[in-house]
């Protein structure tokens, strides 16, 4: 029997929160300005109350078509509000609230329709776990790893954070720092970025040279690597990447970029890590199980003896 409990609970919470928000919009001018800007609240309410609040309440009662309506409407509103906020500089907090509602509604809808969140969808095709071909050779693996680092760092540590920081300021969500606080944040960002980047490069080099593969899911190592940074934490590349994202957020004085980095950690831990570790256990058996029991995923421990 498929479980729909958490999906229905989310839609119930969303219905209550939506009703409370509309009451606040009607009675508290600051809430109306922060979330709707110059939009006519009456006109928005005519559509949003039945399609968001009402549909969420019906979805909480187990009506699946209502869950679909609520999710589609929430997505359309979030996109429209993001465009409006980008053009006018208004309603930035409304965009954030609706973005959160989109994520929650999508996950809850999956619970209602499928009985679970289909995290396996993120590991299909080129992202599916496959060991690297033996004939690739160490030189090709190193070249592939270097290219991956350039592409991934450029996208996730430069392009996306710059876009997020721009939207944060455009939407009026920035929390500017000045004086000593700004200087301290910059110094902390530089130090953290340098340390995390060095750890990421070290981890990639160790995995590639000792594992006969690459960090890419489609060309994974053929040998279990328990050396270098992998002796103290189970996935040092993920830890380094999250730290890099936080560092970039500090350098840009952007709390949204920091939140983006933390959200990436949550996504990887919940959606990707379980599948990756099942694949490692299937390929390396007891060796991986002993390693998993001895070394934590996120929190460093004293080194364990390297496995051969």
C-alpha cells in the first residue's frame, strides 16, 4: 500500500499557511508590500485563494486532482512572480515563499501519486552509476577529472552564484554588511575557498590515480579508494564542494548563495548519496561496509588503516 501521509500533511500545512498569509496581506501593509509589491491583492486573491488554498485543502483530504491543480498553480505563480520581481524590484519575499511552496508541493504530489519521492530519477542516463572502462587509462581519467572540475566549478561556483546574488539584490533581499563585518566576511570567504578548493583537488586526484576511474557517475572508480582525504571523511569532494559554495556566498555577501550551497548538501545527502552507496556496496561488498562503518560521510574522523 502506497504511503500518502506526508504528502497530505504538506498540503494541509500549505492550506493553513496560505490562509494565514492572505489574512496578513489584508491586515498588515508591510506583508502585502514585501510579498506582492504593487500587485492588486484582490485580483490575485480571486485566483489564488481557490487554486492554492482551496486546492491544497482538498489535496490534504486525499483528492489527487486537487494536488495536481495546487502544484501547477503554485509553479505558475512562482514563475510569474519571479519575472515581476526581476522587472520591478518588488515582491522578492513573495518569490522566495512561492519557490519553497513549489518544492514542497512537487514532493508532496509525488507522495500522493507514487507513494514516494522518485529520487532514482536523478541517476538515469549520463548520471547513472557505471564504472569507468578499464582501457581508458590513467591519463584519460585525469584529463576527464580536470575537465569535470573546470565545468562544475565554473557552473556551480561562478555562474549560478552570480545569478543568485544578482537576483537577491534585484529582489530587495540582500542583507548588506559594512565596516569590520564586511571585511571579516571577505577574509573568511577567501580562507574557506582556498582550503576547500585544495581539498577538492586533492580528493579528485586521489580518486582518479588510485581508483582507476573518475568522480563522474558515468565513469566511477573500479577500486575502492580509502586513502588521502578519504581516510578521514567518506565523501571529501562533496564536503569540499559545499564549503566552496558557502565561501562564495561569503565573498559575495549573499545569504541566498549560502542557502543555495546548504540546499545542495541536503539534496545530495537525501537524493544522491543513498543510491551511490548502494552501488558501492553492490560492487565492493564487505570492504565498503567496513569502510562505511569506520568513516563518517560528513564529519571527519581520525584516519583508519588504508585498505588494499
